C-alpha cells in the first residue's frame, strides 16, 4: 500500500513539474532576461549535479582533478563528447597508476 502511495505522489510531482510551465506561461516569452535564464537552467543543474561527483569518483582527489582538467581542456578545443570522456578517463586512470606506484 505504501508503494502505491509513493508512486502516486511521485507521478503527481512529475506531472506538476511538466504541466506548470504550460499553465503559467500561456503567451510567448518576450523578455530576453527570462529567455536566457530559462535557456541556462538545464546546464546549471547538470553542472551542479555532476561537478561534485567528479572529485569523489576515484580513490584519489588528485587523479580526479587531472581527469577534470583534461576534460575541460579537450572540451575547450571543441573535441567530441566521446573523445573528451575517453581522454578524461585515461588521464585519471594513468594518474591513479602513477600515484599507486610512487612510495609514500
């Protein structure tokens, strides 16, 4: 019974989030500020969800930082998503190997 209630609440929440913009914004949005604000919301939410996880994805924060910096450099050079992801993973992996071989 609890599971059904949870599913109903989640479906209602999801429906409201998708329905409210249609109800609230019946006319075309003409404000440049609001248009740009709405345009960047998905990117900011994705960044807020992804960036913190990047730094805890490996055993060492240093290798995470190397992977993140590699991804940033590759993306600034307009490389494709698969190239950026592979380069960042390889950089983090190689850094992990180097860090594990160095005696402390």
